[in-house]
C-alpha cells in the first residue's frame, strides 16, 4: 500500500466489516487491507460462523463469498435478511460466474476480475 496519511477517527466513526469467506488467503489479504484503511474487521470461514457472529454483532457491511461449506452465500444472505432482520449492505464476492444476484445486494464482484484496489473502492463508496 502507498503511504497515504490516515486521519484519526473517533471510535464511533469506525466502520465494522464482516468478511464471510472460506478462502483463508483471500480473507487474510482483505482483512489486512481493510484494517490498514482503518476499518474494524470480523472474519468467518463459512456462512454458519458468519451467521453466529452477525447474531451478536452490529456491522456496517458484509463481504460475502457465494460458494462456501456449511452455508452458501445465498442462504446466508436470505437468513440475514429474513431470520435476523439485518439490513446492512452486502457485497457478494465470487469466482462463480452467475447471473443470479439476490435483490438488495449492494454489489456483486467476480474476484478474479477485480483487483483489491477495485474492491476497496467499492467498499469506500458504500461506507465513507
């Protein structure tokens, strides 16, 4: 990352992001990038762990993989909206080419087609 001056923000202004992604390497890279940008990041390696975290935590954005063990991204999204009544923005991340985009998704990113800078730009457009 380049050496941009980061302005300190009050704790109440810090945005919380939940990453629900089964690819540990990609999850770790996203976490490091977002924490460097001043975001507070929670991680889940599958949809069920993400759902458990979301039950007890308020977040400002969810980065959600589509294909995962235990609970796929579409099921997670439906449970988040319907069972938990959480209405936070969701960016779906996948390498699975699909035309199925659930209603209400803030963005849908094909991981292999988007750089980390592009992902970060989309996140900042939603949160900053």
